[in-house]
C-alpha cells in the first residue's frame, strides 16, 4: 500500500471520507498528537486500528467529534459538572469519559460500559471531523509503544505502507496527549494527565482527584499499564536532584565511545556540552510541546539518551513527567 501525505483541502478530505466509509483508517492532526481515525460504528474498521498499530486489545480508544456534534447521541451526560468542564475547556485537549449509551461498537471501549469522547481544537481536525460527519475512534498514529507523532513525517515513519492517507496539518502545538478525565462519578477523576491539569479541572468543578490504582485493582484506564512513548535508542532517566549522577554517566558512556545525548530543561543544560543537549525549554507549555519532537530527534541521533527529569512536577508537568517516565521505562 502506498501512503500519501496530503495537505488538508477539499480533495484530501473527500478521499479521507471515502476511506473511512469503506472501513479504512486515516491519520489526521490534532492540537495534541496525530491520530489514526476510523469509523467508531464499524467493528471491522475499529479492529483495523488495533491491527495497524499492534495495539493491545484491552486498551480502549477515544472517540473524536466536531464541536457542534450532539454528544448525547453517544453517551449519558448526567453530571452537571461535566457541562461546566466542556464549557471551560472544549474544544481542547481534554477527553471526558462518560457512561456509554452503546451507539458505537463495543470494541472502541474494549467492552467497558463507558466511552471516552474528545473534541479537538485543531482547525484541521475540526474540518476533518465535520467533513466525514461520523464519530471517529482514534488513538495516536504510531506503532504501539513507540513515541507519539507530532508531525505528518513522524506518522509516515511508523505507518508507511500500512495506511493510505496522512492528512498534514503541520506540527502539533500541544505536544502531549489529552488529559483523560472520568466524569461518571460524583466528582471528576483524572485517569491520564495532560495539558488540562487536575488543578485547572478542580477550579471549575470544585473538586478533582488524580486516579492512583491500588495494588491488585483492575486499572480504570487500561492504557496506563503499558510501556509507551519509547524511542528506539537506549534511555536512562535521572531525577532532577541527581544531575551530578547524570553528568558522571554522560562522561562514562562518552569515554566508552558511545554517542550520548541529553534531554533536559533549560536550567540544567549548562552541565553538558552544548552540542549534545536536546533542550526541552523553560516553561511548562514549551516542555510539553517539545517532548516528543526531541524524543524523535534523540532516537535519530543517539546511541543512548540520558533524560533529566524536570524539577517541577505538578500542573501540566504531571503529564510531561508521566510520558517521560514511561518512555524511559524498562518494559
Ligand atoms: P491513546 O489513544 O493512545 O491516546 O490512549 C487513550 C487513553 O484513554 C488510554 O490511556 C485509555 O486507557 C484511555 N481510555 C480510553 N477509553 C477509556 C474508557 N472508556 N475508560 C477509561 N479510559 C479510557
Ligand atoms: Mg498512544
């Protein structure tokens, strides 16, 4: 199969719609990362997404809709605070998990009685979703466990030959996946951190908890148990308080003849040779926006990537640290 990268326009959208109607999958840009979308009502199409990505079959998908779509066609919207969250943050990088009313095929949620719904703010994503006029199930457009794609070229690297069409909407501005927030209970619970922080949600809803699985409990967001976002090169992660250990490791590996790069925040980069630093930047938003781009660059350049965890851990950084930790995890 030949994979085409096309700018978003009448011709490419019409082609995308035909592919989805035939049960195929199309990659499209969002403000977080690129998604791999298929018709959420078509079981074979949804199965195709899992096959293309090599995604574990118990990791549910998020359904994407345009901003005027009536979500009550898909879910029971029975919590007043959920409306407040939609008004405050949507369209945008916040996915809400509702009780499903069974309108999409069961495979989207892997048999759970809930459904995750997202309304992306990216203009190209909105155009695409409005044009195809269907609920689109979409995980990130990468091979499972690899770094999420933040450009059409990243999608091509992973999915070349596996899909027909990548809609090109430039580099994603947000950089990490949406926050996933369960709105089925009395108060919102963050299942996956992202650009809309738990603190921001609490401000609007009055209360918000961050889900931490108890040992032995079945995880509420199945995707969280897997290694994820990983570059193909080796990685080593150091805490911000252990910069000296990272410096020692850098010297040791370099002396062995290895090509070592360091991924770190602005404040820490002076400890390493300038040409070996992949600079995450300074502000929380910059670090989120740069993370996957730099992990992609790291795997291209380095034998081994040393990552120094940024100092700040809360707010948006909870999401950045979560992705970085998983990217550098053993398995
Ligand atoms: P990805 O599509 O790779 O960005 O991952 C989607 C994330 O949303 C994963 O962490 C899933 O576990 C989570 N998710 C999707 N649907 C549900 C659901 N119905 N309940 C809980 N988590 C969900
Ligand atoms: Mg993913």
